[in-house]
């Protein structure tokens, strides 16, 4: 679809806070109406529907839709968003290991404004698996560049959390 469709989707999402929990189905219907305008095989349809289900508290309904969007070829910025959001949803439904597997390759992918979201979501998935030190290392590593001072120290501390510690004799 074109920019007009993207603008209308953006406008719909801008109204999301106008839909309290008891009106969540109305918001999903708004997104469904926009998705109905897309070609049947478009990856944007299941992606937007997944986002709507996810944002209204239904991670279980979102996961298969994210998976479908990615299978249909959703890539680039929205593909990365789908992986982040699907990993979060997988964690919410007790499948954090799948979230870790999905997001870990993103650490080595092209850098963009979603890098910190990748690290934060991956850290939550790791924490759910009892791998708190790895998660903390990711969060500190993501935070370090944003600090007005101590960037080098925090980056070093983050690395030290997951590197093997020398044994004392």
C-alpha cells in the first residue's frame, strides 16, 4: 500500500489511548478495516493485526500473526519491530527461549533506532529464563552510550558480567 494507507494506520494508532480496555475490540476492528484494504498476501496485514492484539493484552493471539507477517516477507524496520514484539509476546506466553532465539541474531544485524529495544526485550526474555546476569549486561550496554559520563566504565562492567572470571589460586 501507499503512503496514504500508512498515514491512516498511523492516525489509527494515534487514537489508541482513546480506547479503554472495554473498547479494545473496537480498536482491533478499526485496524481490521484498514487491513481489509491490503492485498491478501501482504505481510502488513498480519503485522498490524498482531500489533493490535498485542497492544490490547492478547499476546497469545499476536504471536501467530507476527509469525505469519515474517513468513510473508515482512522485513526492514517493520520486520525488526515484529521480531521485537513477537519476542516480548513469546515471553508473555511462557516461551521466552523462543524469544531469545528470535532476537539474538538481531544483536549482530544492521544498527538502527531499535537497537536498545532489541536489547531490552532480549534482557527480559533472558531474565525469564533465569539468565539475569546476561540480561543485565545487555541493559547496561544499551544504557552506557546514553549516560553523560561513565560510558566506558559501564560498558566495561556490562562485559564483565558475562565474561568468565579468572579463578584465584
